[in-house]
């Protein structure tokens, strides 16, 4: 016999069915997104193991150039 009430069983079922999609969302969407943000704030060139953190300087340098901001309107 189950010792859970009907409400407890319902919560268990809902939680069980939510674990898989939330885990997949985290693994395939949120983790890569935050990893992308981290890599964009370094001066990593790809093959080298050295990743120096430069913060938002990459964004400041990119959006500080006039030619970058004018490109979509040409």
C-alpha cells in the first residue's frame, strides 16, 4: 500500500514528469547559452588552452566601431 495521499501522489507524478524535460532544457539550452556568454568575455582563440578573462571589453570594442553599427543599414 502506498503511504502517500492522493495529493502527494499527484505531486510525485508531476515532479517525475518534469524532471526529464527540465534536465534536457538545462543541458541543451541553458548550459550552452551561459558557456557562450563566458567565452564571449574572454580572448580565447579556440585551440589554445589559455583563456584570459577580458570582461565586456570585447563588446565595447565591437560596438564602439562605427563601421559595425552602420553595416546593417547599408
